[in-house]
C-alpha cells in the first residue's frame, strides 16, 4: 500500500488521518473509499448514528407548539388565570425549549459521529450535498426541520441516482417550508379561485431548483421556465394536520400541461413535477454543474476540465448514479496529486482536529466552536449555501478565529505533539513544522503549531 495514497484518501476525501484511520484503509485506498457508498455500508452507518429526531417528530412538536400558543392567547384575552404549576407543564415556551434541545443534541450527535466514524468519506459527501441543497435554520419551524433534510433526503440517497435525491429533497418538509412552496397555490386551481387572488403562486423553490440544485444559472433557462416549474409543483405541501410530512394537495395544483426547458409535461398531478425533476436531473447541464461542484469541493478550487468531463460522462451514461460519478472522480489520477490544493472549511478543520488529537469532547461544544469558527450549522443564510473556496475561509478575521480556537483546544490534548503530527500528516508533515514544534515553549504551543501549519490547514 502506498503511504502517500493512504494519507491522501484519509485527508482529501475524509476528515483527516490518525493511526486508526490508516489501519482501517489497509489494501487499496480506493476500495476503502468506494465501499463507504454501498447501500449496506450507509445503512449500517445510519443505524449506528441512531438519531432520535426526525421530521415527523418535528412536525408534531411544532403543531403542539402552535396549538398551545393559540390557547394561551385565548386565555390572556379572556383574563383567565393559569396556575404556575399548570403553565410549567404545558407552556408553549417549554415546547419551544424542548425542540431546541432535541435539535442541538441531534446536530451535536452527527458531528460526534463524523469524528469517530470509520466512513468519513460518506459524511463528507453528506456535508457536500447538505450545502448544495442548503437550508437555513431561521425561526422555530426551520430550526426544528433543517437537519432532518440531510439525514432523511440526502444521506439515505447517496447510493442511488441524483434524481432520487433531488425528488426527496424538493418534497421534504424542510425545503418546502424554507422556500415557501407549502404556500404556493395555482391561480386557476380550486383553492386559488376560491381565494379570489389572496393565495397565489410562489416561485422561490422553482427558481432555486433551476439555478442552484440542477441546471445552474448559465444553462439558458428563462423566467417562463421558472414560472412553469413553479406551477408544476403547486400542491407540493404539508399535511393539514402537520404530522405526516409531504402531502400533494390536488385542489391547490395548477391544472394543465407545463412547458419547461423545451419539453411539454402532461397534467398528471404530482407526477408532473416529479417527471420534470427527473428530466432536469439527467440534463447535461446538471451533470456538468454538479460534477464540477463536486470536483471543486474535493480536489481544487479550479478543478481540471479532464476530470470534470470524466464525471459528466459517467453521469450521462448511468442516469446520474452518484456512486458511478464519484467513482469517476476517484479513479482519475488527477484526483490523487500529492499537492494539497483545498483549504479546510471550519467544519473540516474542527472534525479533523478532533480526529487527529482524539478529542471526543471539547469545550466550548461542537456547535459553539463552529459558530466561533464562522460556520454555525445550518446558518449559511442563503439557498446557495456556504462558499467553497480558500479566499472565503482564509481571511484575516477567519484565521484569527482558528488561531484562538486551536490554542484553546490544544490544552485538552494528551498525546505527545510530534506523535500526533506524524500520525495525522504522515508524508505531508514538513520539516519546518517538525522544527517549529520541537522548539515550542510548551506542549500546548506545539499542538497549536501543528494544527495551524499549512499542511494541516489544507487537504
């Protein structure tokens, strides 16, 4: 086994190396990576994760919260006195705090799993597509729902075709709420006509599907395509009771056929939107847009055209099979350059630090640490997600945050600094870093120097 390829596999495609990870890779690093995307492997990983929060529980708690808020307002208006004991048991504020607690535990649990997982490449892909289909946890509704999107619609579809993931994402409660499609009503639908113009079409989701999720902004679609797609997915909503997730509301669906990106789609209810999404998934524009984005994320801010072309060919040949597209990237020699070109995002920096230093718990906690580093989970603030380039993450303020955080967490590290550096970086460890660490005034300073070295900051 090539030591260099093992460390490239662990660092570039995973969350960093340590002795345990290098031992797990064994034989061919390529086989180690590919195996992580098998259905059985993904199923095993999700079973191990065992998250105790999903979109159905979120919907139930949100419904309970709204019902309780309504009752409290009524009692306030009527002047009815509620005992302190009863208020503590049923208050909407208590429900809100309970939701926040469960979400925090869920997000923290995923980060913890990324730190200890033997399938880090799987989690890197989950992070990539979670950012590709970005949702921001603004307000209680999205705070409750945001993470359920990546676990229910993204992680579970990584072994399938992109079309499966796309349809699952666009019909997921988190995406429907985030981009307001649960409120979108066809103007000529039964509900639209009854509302006399008070309820109408919302194009937010349709626009982001075309611009960010599939074709890309330069594919040549126009405003008419956005409007037609928006009409095709009217009625894609949530159940009236808010406990069953996705529901197709036929009475809100715009009747008639739709013309989207040069093709006409018959009026077949919910299948109309699904067929459009399927065709968008298999468009050469989508194949190029997503493949280039994948290569940019894993390989270089300016990925080689030859590499992207290989991925596009695999996409079009297999109808967007994600394992085949990823395999095309992994099998290309251009993906295995010894020169590390990608600057770690804050999340990659945090997880790789904890893996290298064997830190299973830190203070401040994972979520607060990511907030300090500038990448609080589900806070991109835009459907475009966090940017994926060095210039975005390596500015003076961002680097100062890394310096302060690295110095803080270094005090929790128990192993000898040079041992950690050699296990984490292997052949990438530079002589200048070894000298700097050897001359450090303390163990804590030596660890900080390793974490802030160019070879650890890049992958």
